[in-house]
C-alpha cells in the first residue's frame, strides 16, 4: 500500500478549491486587495522574517536564480514583484555600470524599502554598479514598451499575482525575443515523507515564527496555504509554454520545496 501521510487540516475539507487568504475564504477581488495590504504591512520586517523562516536559505536561492539568467555586462534587467529588491541588487552587480535594473512591485512600502536599501552611500564615490530604479506597478500591466528588457527575474512573486498567466504574457511582451526569464517559486515536494514533515513545519513552526517576527496576524498562514494551492513543476512548465516561452527548464532545490524555472521568450505570436 502506498505511503500516504496527510494532515486533514491541510489536505482535507478545510481547503476547498478556490482562493483562501489567511484563515478565512475570500473572493478573488478581495484577494488582490488583501495581498497588497498584507505585503505593505509586513514590508519593514520582511527581510528579517524571510531569513528566520528559511534559515537564511532564501539568499543563496536568489543568487542561483540570478545566476540562471546568465546576465552580461550592459544588459537591461527587470526584478518583478521585487519586494525589498534582493534580486535587483544581485542583478545590478552582474550587469555592471553600463547596465540597468528596474524593480517593480505593487506594494508601495516594499518599493520604499527597496529604494532605501539600494541608495548609494556617500562613501561609494563613482558608480561601480548599474543604473537602478524601483517603481510601483502591477505585474499584469507593466509600464514598459515591448522588448524593453534582456532578462526578467521573479522570486516568490508569481504565486501572489491574481492572474499568473496574464503576468507571464506581460513578461513576454517586455522581454526582447530570446530574452531570458528566471522564476524562483515554491514547488511540489515529490517525496511523501519529506512533504509530510515540510507540511508539519509550514503550518506550525513557520506560521508561528512568521507571526512572531512579522507581527502580522495571518501573513505566514497565507504563505503555506497559497503554496499548497500553487502549480506543481509540471503545470508551471506547461504554463510557461502556453504563454509564449520556449526551452523551459526546472531545477528543484531543497527537495523541491522551491524550484528555479528558466525559459526564453519565444518569437512574437509564438
Ligand atoms: C513574497 S514577496 C517576494 C519579494 C521578493 N521578490 C523576494 O523574493 O524577497 C511577493 C511580492 O510580490 C508583490 N506582488 C504581488 N502581486 C503583485 C502584482 N500583481 N504586481 C506587482 N507586485 C505584486 C508583493 O507586493 C510582494 O512584495
């Protein structure tokens, strides 16, 4: 008999199909507002909370995501759903002083944190890094002309967007043909024993620590619930193909807790 470890409060009747944020079910329209307000509220302690709940792993995962883009000096890069701008700063190093990096997020306090953390200090002297800007904007309607970027990265963002397919089509529009996309996102743990332990951690320690450090009542309950409703690796690769991307690949990290997806923008109309 196959081993099936299931936690009824995660897998059972308590999680019907549909959208659920925090501990109560809400409509898709409410969810957009909920997500924006939630990320705005947790922005000041977002980095610290991330470091605590991931035991610091989010930074090496982000570095590997940027490495997957294979950025070259002078390129134009976008960090979408940038939060406090970790990826944007890593990409800025990679594209050098003649390159440019833009961070976009729809939560104004996240953008304020990103800009503050990225501001050059007076000791920096002549700029060694790229031109950088952080803008408030919606992933589903980006304020850029077609083919504005050579590379786009999204870390832990797509899952929170109301219509991920619409966001991917927008990314495709603003990438030049052949431009690269790297996505770091929670994924599906294939090993059932590890998955059960991970579920237990997510809905107990992670949720508790997240609440304690962030001070938000349910942002770190929303997190594991949204992950359980998110696409697995195969579905994510399919979605990339359906939205115009080619050569899509997936690499699991930490037993599939997260995955890095890499793809290229296919020719327009592909
Ligand atoms: C989990 S955080 C990730 C932040 C950052 N990329 C990181 O990895 O630390 C998700 C971010 O996506 C942003 N976001 C969610 N939906 C968005 C949308 N439709 N347009 C732009 N940003 C969005 C949120 O405001 C939040 O800052």
